[in-house]
């Protein structure tokens, strides 16, 4: 890893994964010269299109052929001969939006500085280049930060904007990062969805004009996960250049890709400028959230492996990195709101028989909460359901030998609650408009520190009993009428971002106060599944969709960015409560197999004996494999209509799991074959189910024949009785030490 500087004007950031080269060019304008595979001689790179004679183009300050409209600019602004989407857009006290940033100085830091009030990737084995640009007229400084790591193909970028002038500035757009890619045909990959249907993959040709994924819902949201990859045409799992971006941010974001007039592509990532207005007073500064970019020369698997390792090592709280997650029984789809102490203790006994390690009391435990119309905000045990309180219940559950987990939805309040009756002003709202409701609830105004302080106190009162091992932090609505009565009119455009800053302050305080509690991020499933939340909470409830077929697409999609370590799943009921499908326990179990946190949410007394036996077997296997689900390498081997095949190599490389799903049965089907990846070609791998020894070489070259679905009465090895929703797990154990 190195940050090289030539003549104080050329900068090359390189490690074994990529090089990123920028330089100060004419008029002290900062330009990007190169982003791609590591370069041996970065100074040989010339600026992209430094000066071209283009008929009818505008020239910067009248300088002949200095046309910024096709330059790859590091931090483009509006109105200075570049017509593409800028990184920065604001209004000055003259009422116009023309700013001009020019190079001033640079410095290199040995590690990585933290951002103010925002989570960001941790440093270590890293260097940071800070480039300072200035608008002399308005006396504004823009500090661009670039961190490069020794061991990861990730480039971290953010910006700090400092108003040293005499006048306030209204910022409308302040991107975290802008990346330019030279003219070429590209494809885009992103993930869209909604509740219970998160992470659907869409791959399209990069259109002319702009393609934007964003959120104006207050949370990053499942509608578009904050992830966009721009890649070479025909990029596959193993080949092609991929430029992928995400943000360490949980609020309104936007990531766009724009194909300019001259076919170059500009990627911009940051807070969504839509409805964002930040009044930066003279003397104040603001930091953007951090953008992370991965470059992969080895297609999408190469990209995913870069993200996975980085998220494990530099985003997820270090404390839980190597801690296997307990198998759990969650009360939600077993009991919904109908919970009480007697029932929970009975469930605890049943959970023990099944081999489960933790009991999680989900929604319904607090004052008056019998359905979703009331009580959010009143974080005290319901006296009728839990006369001895939560502390006693947690103690009793722990005394039986289980861990105990509890659900909260702290950011919300029902109008029907003491909290709302006592503090009607503590919600996001605007004057003269009746507030919209989502799941009968309102959003608390976390831009007010008094609200965060109250929540910290109320939640701490419960957690400080010392008997709570896990907290599920839920959030079940998108924001509407985003306004706060605590700020003047000119600052109302700041509230969505201030809410997220307030939320981060609260999460920071709580996770520091209760470092041994395992927190799980949930927003009706994956409605806020992003690296901002994962900086505080080591895992996420990936989706409320626990039907195996519904889950496959979700796990497959999420795996492009997220490692198995941060995902949670359970075996839910059949028929599935979301889509009504009837499925076997085995297929429900296997769909969530590659998640670090696994459990069940089932009405145990109403299960058949056979089902109970199966669950016991699966829970035992969950407990046995829980350590293996941390770290490791995940491969998407096959995704076709009705077929998914994934491979997972454990972090010590001693085991390989191959999971195949066949969704709808058909007649006279072909036999699919997959080539395994990442094995040691000289090693032997033992397939227990078939007492078969195969070399890594054969498995990677010839491949492995997936099971044949048949009606034959006598099933042979590698044959499965024909039916819908077949899931098969193959386990290979490495048999020798590779030479
Ligand atoms: C939504 C979550 O995704 C569910 O798992 C459950 O916790 C409910 N909220 C409880 O209200």
C-alpha cells in the first residue's frame, strides 16, 4: 500500500488490488486520472481529455479548449462549464449557486481519522490522503479524504466542508464521493425490493442520462439498497472489471451513475439532495457520510469477497467478530402479541428440549401492547402479562440455562401511549398537517437530543438488570411530514439528516454502555440494512420472508454486499404467514443455512412428532456449525429459473458446503453440474453422504453433478424424490494437508 506524491500535484494511491490516481491540472482543478487494476508506473498516466476542441462547448473562464464538460473531475461543481450532475450545489449570500474549488494543499496521515458524529470504517494498516480545495471568494474549504488499506480493495472517501467566510451558505447537495470512469459501455447492478421481498437483483445496460437509486423515506430502505455497481459489459461472477459503491449511512441517500454527452460515466454517492437543505453558518463545518468503493478485476465474486472481508474486519463491531451466535427461539410467529410470563417459561422448557440456546421475547411485552395499535414508547413490562417484570422473567429464563433476548422499537411511538400523551411535541411533524401513520405509529424526533436522552434512560433501565443477552432493535415505518418544532424554518431541510445523527449518537451510547449485549438491526426485516447500522450492530434480521423460496432471492441478492456473518434467519411456520406456501422444515432450514444467526419461530406444541425430531436435528447442526458461519467464503454458483446453488468454504478451509435448491419439479429434466471454486486443487475432499473422495482439482474442473429428481422407487445416491422445493446440502471435509 502506498500514497505517492509527485511535485506536490500528482497523487497515486495503490495497493495490490487497485490504483487511484489524481492530479492538479490547469487552473488548479483537481482531476481524476485513473481508477483500476494496480499500476506499476502511475505517473505515466495522462489526464483524461485535458483539452479538446469541441464545437460549441463552453470553456472554463474563457481559456481556450478548457472544457470541463468531459473532464473526470474529483469534486465537480455546477455552472463552470460542466453540465453533468455536480457533487456540490449550494446557494451563497448573493443568491446564486456558483462556487469554484481549486487546489490548495495536501497532507498524508498514517491512519484514518474518524468522522464527526458519523460511523465510518475503522482504520488500521491504512493511510489517508487529505486534499484541501478552496473557494477563495467565499472563503470556503473543502477537505477531500481518501483512505487506502493494505489488505482490502476498498477505497474510503468522504468530505468535510468548512465555511470560514462571513456569510451563511445553504447547501443543497454535498456528495461524499464522485468517481469518473472513462468513455465505454457499462452495465449496472443494483437491488430493489419492499417489505418481505428485499434484495431483488436488477442488471441493466448503463442508459444514457442518469440512473439513480435513492431514498426519501428517512431510512436507507429496501426499495433500493444503497449499493450500485458499474461494470464492464458481460461481467460474470469471475471475470470483468467492477466498480461498486455503498455508503456508511442509514438515512436518505442517493447513488447515481450518469453517462455524459461524451460517454464517460460519473458516479456520485452521498446524502440524497432531494429535500436536503443545510444552513451552514459562518464559521461552521459539516462532514459527509463515508462512501466506500470496491474495485474488482475478477468479476462479482471478487467484488463480494472484498466487501465481505472488509465489513467483517472494519465495519462490524470488533467485539462480536469471532463470537458464534446462539441458536434462538423467537416468539413472534409463534405467539405474536399473545405473550405472558407463564407462556414464555413453558416455551423456554420446550426450547431446551429442542436444543435451542436463547429465547427471544419479541413484540407484545410492554404496557398495554396487545396489537399494533398502541403502547410503543411505554417501555415498561405489561403488569398483567408479566406481573414480576422483565428482570425476573429474564432471570428465570437464564436460570433454566438459556440466554434471554428482548425486542424494542425505540424510535417509534403510538398516538395511543403515555409517551405521546405526555410529549406530543416529540414526534416528527409539521404545523397545520395531520400526521400520516405507518403501522399505526409516529416517528419520534431524534433530531432533538432530549428524545435520545429519554430513550437511553428508558432502555438502560431495562438492560442494566444484567440478564439480557440480546436486543432486537426494530423500526417499522418510513418517515412522513419530516419536520421538527425545535428548529427554525430555515433549518427544516436538515431534519432527516439530524435524525440519523441523533440515532447514531444514541446507538453509540447504548452499545458502549452495554458492550456484551448482542444487538440485532431490524427494520421490518431489511428496510435499513446498511453499513451505518452495521457499524453499531453486528447482525441484521434480513427479512420477514422466511418461506424458503421467498428467501432464496433475498439471500442471493444480499450476498453481493453482505457476508453471512451479519445475517439472521429462522425456521418459520408453514403455511408461511406472508405468502401462504406450504414447505418442508428441511427447505425452510436450508434457505437460511448460511446465516451466522439461526433459530426458529414456531408454535411448538402444535407441531407433529416428526417435525419436532427434524427440528432437534437441525438445531443440533446449527449449534455444531455456528462457529463455521463466521468468516468463510461464499460463492454464488448457479442462479437459474427454479435453481440456486451456493458454495461456502469455512474460514479454516477445512470444510466446504454446497447447497442446491430446486424450486419447481418438472419432467425429464437435465442434470445440472457446477464447478466448485476456491478449493485446493491438490487436496482430497471427502463427501460424507456418499462416502466419496474427490480431489479439489476434479471438483473445480469437472465439477459436481447436482442431484437428479426422479420418481424411481429405489433412490440411488445423488437422486432425490421428485417434488417441489427440494433443498440438498452436501458437506465436504478436507482429508489431507495440501502440499
Ligand atoms: C417486524 C419484524 O421484522 C418482525 O420480525 C417482528 O419483530 C415484528 N416487527 C414485531 O412487531
